[in-house]
């Protein structure tokens, strides 16, 4: 999830840097003269980075939510099992007391 956010940040910074440094027909990005094709490829790469970063973040969030849900279910089942075991032990103890009286 964090990796996705970092990729989106890099893509957004590239877009902002390209937009802010464009001056008419001359484009200078981070001190380098860029051609129109170069600017197009930078924009394409930035857009792909944003899309890829969003996808990674979305996948990470879904995975995290699923793990939390599964953990909660396991805890609930564990509590039910412990409660059932305690009831069974109490029943066994009651039965043992009743059988001791019969002898």
C-alpha cells in the first residue's frame, strides 16, 4: 500500500514538473531540454505510474481489510471454542461428582 502511494507521488511530481517548466515550444525538465516526443513519453510514464500506484494501493487495502476480517473471525471462533470447552469441563466435573455419590 505504501509502495503504491510512493509510485503515485513520483508520477504526480513528474507531471507537475513537466507542466511548470514548459515554456512555449521549449521544454526544460529538471535542467534537461526535452523534445515533444520526450515530453509525451514522460507524460505517458507518469500517467502509467499514477495508475499502477493506485492499483497497488487498492490491492493492498483490500488485502489488509481481508486479513483483519479473517483475524476477527478467528478470534470469535476461538472464544466460542474456549467457552464450549469450559462448559464441557464443568459438565464433566458435575457428572464425576454425581457418580462419586452413587458409590
